[in-house]
C-alpha cells in the first residue's frame, strides 16, 4: 500500500476540523469523527478497531476506543461531548479502511453533539504536524 495521500498536496481537507490527538470531525450534529491521514500513516497497517456502542455518552477529550496496527496500539479520543448515534461497522469489520480512506469509508462514529472540545482548522493542524 502506498502512503501517498489521495488528496495531495494537502492531507487535510479544509471542510473538516482537527484535534491535536489526530482526530477529524465534521461541523454540525450529528458530527462524523475519524482519524487523520497523519494518524493512519504513523500507525501503519491497521488490523483492529474498537469503538463505543451506539447510545454511549461521550465527553470531549475522553478515550472512546482504540486502534491497533502492526506497529502499536493507540487510544482514540472524542473531540466532542454528546451521544453516539452510529458506528462504522464496515470499519470495525475491515479496519484497513482507515488506511485506504481515512476521510471517507474509514470514518469511525457519528455523534449528536452537545459540546465541541478544542479543535484546529485544517491550516492550523497542517502547521502543527509539520507539513
């Protein structure tokens, strides 16, 4: 698998917001949440994904699951407070979707948002990760 991003020159779609923990989210409610291209690239080949159940109450900044790759295990953090309304079962069944399409088919969860935690614009996130 190539580690070249599909949306070169930027790995960070401008219509999303980002966290310092390398999650992305859409505006509005429900918000869709996933991991960034940078996160999946650093992890390598993703082989396991654990997500919260539908109905789970989340608090911004809290651990909501984990992703395991051939290199390491990393925690996932919620960028929002709210209630999980949908999980991406396809990504749980085929975690490699996080590598092949982190901003599309590899999304993680959808949340009815009550509060958004600290987020960065695409430009701020890009500057933070050094691109």
